[in-house]
C-alpha cells in the first residue's frame, strides 16, 4: 500500500463507526444514552469504538436466545412452574397485576419470611440450611472472597458434595476475580459443580459489561436466601468496619420461582440443566411473595418499570435505601410525583461509597427532589449496602438491585416483593433504627461542587 493511500484507514474506521452507530440506534433504550453513543461513534470512532465493543450493548443476546427461544427444556420447566404456582397464586390487585404480566410468574401465598439484618445472622442461617440439605444446594454470588467466610462456604459445600448431595456454585468472574485456582480446584475435586457466569469464551468475549449481581442460595427447592449480602469477611461487622445490609430467608412455594432464575443462569453459563427437584413446597406461612428477577435479556426495562411501579402505587409512604442512587428519568419522575402527592418519601444514602464518581452524581439529585418534599438522610454508623424499599404498611422489597443505571439496565439482579404486614412492621422498625443512626443530608452549594455533581450526572448512563 502506497503512502498516498493513507485515506483508506480513516475510511475503514469511520465505516465501522457508522455501523456501530446504527447498532446503537437500533438497540438503544434511552434517548440520552443512544444520542451519546451515536455522536461519539460518528465523530470520534477511534476512541468510542473500543468502548462500545465492551460497554455499549444493553442486551445479552446469547442469554436471551437460550432463555426465550433456543432451549425447549427451559420452556417446559417454566410452563410447569407457572402451572404449579398458579395453584397458590395470590389474588391480583393494582400492585400485582402489572407485575404478573411483567415477570410472567404470580405472587404466591403461603410463604414464611425471615428478615436478616446482619452478616452473622445471614451467614449462620445460610450455612445451617446448607448443612440440612438432603438433595441439592444451589449457590450464586456476585462476590465470593477467598478468606475465612469464603472458606466456610467451601467447607460446607465440599461436605455436602462428599455426602452425595448435588451442589452447584455459580459466581461472577468480575466480582469474584480474586478467587484463587486452589480454592476452585478444591471445590471441584470434592464434587462441587462450579462455573463462572460469563466465561471468557468467543461467544461472549465482548460482553464483559454484563455482570451477574445476584445473591441467591437455594436448598432442596424449599428454602431460598436473597438480598444484599455477598460472601466475604467485609460483610461481617467488626471493630474496624460496621457493614449495614439486609437479607431475606424464604420458605414455601415462592422458592420455585427463585430456583428457576438460578437454573436459567446456570444453563447460560454451562450449557446444561441440572437434574433437580421441582416439587411444589407445602405452604408454611402467611407471606405473599413474588420473585423479581431482572436483567439485560428482558424484553422491557423490567427493573426500572418495577421500581417506578412500586413508587406510583404508594399511598402513605415510600422509604428507599440504596448505596448507589443514580435513578433514570422514569424513576426520578415517580419519586417527584410521590413527593408532590404529599407522601412520606425518605431516601437513605451512605455517607461514603466505594465509587467516587457515583457519589458525586448522587449529590445532583438531592436538591431537585428535596424541592418535591423528598427527605434525604445520610447513614453514619458504617458502610451502607442494603437495597430495601418499604411501601405503606404492607409491602416490602428486598434484593440485590441498586437504584442506578447498572442495576436498572445492565446487571442481572434478583429480589423479592413481599406482602405481609408483620414483615413490613419489622422492616419499619429496622429502618427507623437506621434513620436514628443517620442525619439529614446536606450538600455543598459552592459553584464548583454543583458543577462537579452536574458533570458527573451526565455520565450516569455509564455508571
């Protein structure tokens, strides 16, 4: 190629940029994010193309095909679970009717829920259930540490596997990047089936942006644990660090829906479906529970719709707790309208986060929402990591999803919506303790601080 043909490389670069811009336009779900990608790809492809390859897509197409189109066994299991859960389906109302259609599984009656407020209580309850399992154990975490807590999990799983109990461990390779080969080798040699969620293979090498942020444990199909706790020493409060999080133990028919979510993830990661039981657990309590599993393979913005719907349905109060509060426009509008309706709207935020840019972006929402009668509180007694919503005196939402763009659109998340006045009262008491350990949020009004917050907010689609 002669020196006079220098124009060929820019032509190729801008051609690929234009093709990627069409892809961004076709797949885009929000005007803000789509415009940003299209302009960047057309004007600065040399910078934007690599970023778009790894961070641009909002749909995990391989997972979507495997779950909705490509595997008949998954379809048959989903149909059987839906049929079984219908026998214990709770009566629909204004809250549950749209969610039934959105998540395609009903809220079920006859469950028992236990609120777990500390890492010690959560880990103790999980390990007891694992020790009592007779048939199988399914474990899924975004973060598993190779420390004392992680070793305790490995000990429990190896013991069950060697006793003939089928054990499955699914972890996110980004969140659990510190896991050693020795740790994983020990599990596999003991008979534990282990897999990363999004293996670094040819089919998904450009989809590292998608993370499985779920925290889920299933024992024998009748016990489920879901919430905000990962598996590591930092989640156990001590003299150096007070970690504030919330988890939930569920017994009863609803556990089948959580088990289905795990099986779909396992199938995507490994290509096969484990042979486990799908018998309907007997009713054992008074809680109505719905499994809320969201992710980038969904046909709609399921997480954003879910949280917005909860807030729209509130009649007296809506208390929200999230360590990362960078809401999209739908969620922001729902909170503003709830405040303008005169509801008791409280948002509890952490004093510090592990993401400086997110912390700056969070500050930009405080002033406009405060003008709509929304009250902000800053938690001062430790590191706040829980994801909890309390609606009126009846509804509680506990799960893994933060109120930010990553949880709303990119991550795979899971949680539970519970209709139970007793649990709602326990959640109210818990959050009142958290508010007592907090102060009303104040922000700096210096021009440079405001400019920094507003500039960080522009990057919210990427946070």
